C-alpha cells in the first residue's frame, strides 16, 4: 500500500527502516555498532489493529505527537498499547515548524506540560519529551542522540524454537519468495528448514538479509528478509514462520482478565469483541468467569469457576474464554488485547477494553464437543415453588416449581428448603401437571403440618386459629454451562 500511503500523506500499513549508531556505552562494550530498526505504525484511528500488530515486536516506543493537535483519542490508545507491550517510551512533538517562531517556545512548553500530566498516570511518568520538525529536519540529530542514550534491548533467548513474525511477502523473479519480518524467538541458520503457517509446507531457507546485507544467521530481535524457493506469495500476507511445535492453531483460548483503565464501557458476556493476537485480529464470543474460591487467582483446568454476566474488578481475579469466529495462530504466553473496534472512531472514547496472557488453548476443531466440558464454569440457579399439602408427616406435595413438560426425575434427590425451616429432597413427580413429591427425613414441624392441613371440600378447616399462609419450597443448584448432560449439582 505504499502508493496509496504516499498519495494520502499518511501511514496505512507497517513500515520499516533502520539506522546504525555507535554501540551505546550503557549497553556494554560487546559490539562496535548497534542497528536500530524503526517500525512505523499508522496513527489513524481506523488502523488501530495494525498498531497492535506492530507493537508486539518492539523493545522501545517512540510516540510521535502532532504538536498542533496534541493527544487525540488514537494517540491515547497507542499509549495504552505501549504500556502493555514495552517498558520504555520517548515522546516526540513533531511539526514545530508550523508554529510561528515567536510563539514556538511557549507552545512547546504548554504541550509538554500537558503530556507530562497525562504520562504521570502511566508507567511512563519519567519518559523524555522532546520536540522537532521532521519536515525541516530540525531537532532530528538531537532525537538520534537521545535514542542512543536511552535505547534498551529486551531480553533475548537464542535457544528453543525459532519464531518469525511475517508482515510482508513477495516474489522475486529468479530467486524465490521473500518473507520479511521480525524474529520473535530462537535463532535460525542458512539452509535450515522452517514451517510456514496456514500451510502444511516446510521450506529450506535459501538466503537471509538484514536490511540488504546478507547474513548466515538470524537471531531473536533481528529484522530480516528470508528467501525460500517454490512458495506462492499469494498464500501468505501475514503470519508466522517457525520450527518445532511452538506455534499452535487455536479455536478458543482462556486468558486472565485485566481491564484497561481508560475504557468506560461495560464489559458484558454475549457481546462480540475484536481480539488481537500478534498480527491477527478476529471477532470472538466471550464468556467471563472467576474462581469458586475467592482467594484463588491462578487458573487451573481442574478448578470450578463461577460464571459472570458482567466483568467487575471488585470481584477479584477473573478469566475470559474467547471463542474465535475462525482459528488463529498463536505462540505460548502471547499477549492478547481485546477491543471494541466497531465503536465510532470520531467519539473521544477508548476502544481498548481489556487484555491478558494465554492460560489455556483449545486446538481441536470440534473442541466444543470434546474439550470444552472440561472447563467447569457453572451458574447458580434458583427456583421457587409452594407446598400444596402434606400427605403425611414425611411427605409433601408441591407445585409451581416445574413446568408441566419438565422431566422431574432429573431433579430427584436434590435438596430443597422450606420457608418454615425444614430440609427435604425431591422424591419424584406427582401426577401429570408438574407437581412433585418432597421427602422430609426429619419430619415436618407441628406448625407446618397444621399449615398444610388440606381444607375439606365445601367448608373451612378450623384449627386453633392457625393462619394458612403459603409455605415456600426453595431449590438451589449449580448448572455447568458446557455440560452436555445438563446435570444439576449442589
């Protein structure tokens, strides 16, 4: 989309460039130079998912702010994404050339104070804020010096499986297909074989280039292009290239829930949200739940969980089941960001709702029939009926607890409580109208027996002035939402 981007004068897709600086002394003296790769993410609000895709491959964030407009809604959203994906921030106030020279210093000071106040509420409260004019290249040298003095290199691990996030794919006549991207994990050598996501293909690496310089090895953190033979570039736009089994195709996942502070909308079940994992964004149906034990904050499939209709931070640690509209690729421990990208981009409201790390993945296409019942999420159910009469001291006939068509036998042996204090168990149906029998092991209280004494036909039953008030029968039970047998437990 380079041509369209130039015509409109804005970034529409991820762009990449680089420059080399002397190796910063605060990083040590292991190397002579440091290659700095810039990942240019689009700033327009409608392209937020592209920003999310770019943010997961960076070590440090440069937030470029139009000094004439200040922080806009999409700027704030980019700041939030930065908080979730990296630990170092540099703010650059651009387009200072548009301010009259005699008012420039005052304007820069005013915007700097405003942004400092915004940053004070984030983990970037100590971030540097500088100004420049990219158009006139004023302050660019200072920008490079500050990058050199503050650049960080995230943790690197060159062992384990190789994972390469592909963001562009194109054919080169006579050479093969070039996949450009960023190495997220591990390392790979020339002539090694790699797997290509969304295909069952395995290809040997013919060549590797890091910004047009040929190399023999690719390490975590490197930005590079790898060339493979006999691969149709139309089969992939974005995806993953990898070794081993580190990349999984998933149909649903469980994450730990963390609400984005600036999201003001309600977070409710049954709504569909946009879920971003790496470069992929997909719609998902979401189910919220928390541990049955209030003090338990870790996820384990052997636990039992209470269903939540609405997410509430005061309820303590919560989790979310995300069921995707189509399968996605992910790596273990991936960060997941959930948004409401269907919200109007012209309203000043944050669309990033919550985020979390993967806790469990469902990898089978028919997981709903095979695996999902292992996730023990329950709802509390409560029904209320009334006692019609007492058959004897131990047996009560009840009604209004079930519909006529209900199979009462499914509820047999479930405990019920009487408004008068007795505890009994459902002992089957009575007749065909939905009535049921309750067995009270310890027998009815004398007062309850009097209340349930059946009135004789045609005249009132007089019994020492006892009021024939309604005796309520209450049934409480758990129903597990993914249980195919729809069992009721207490």
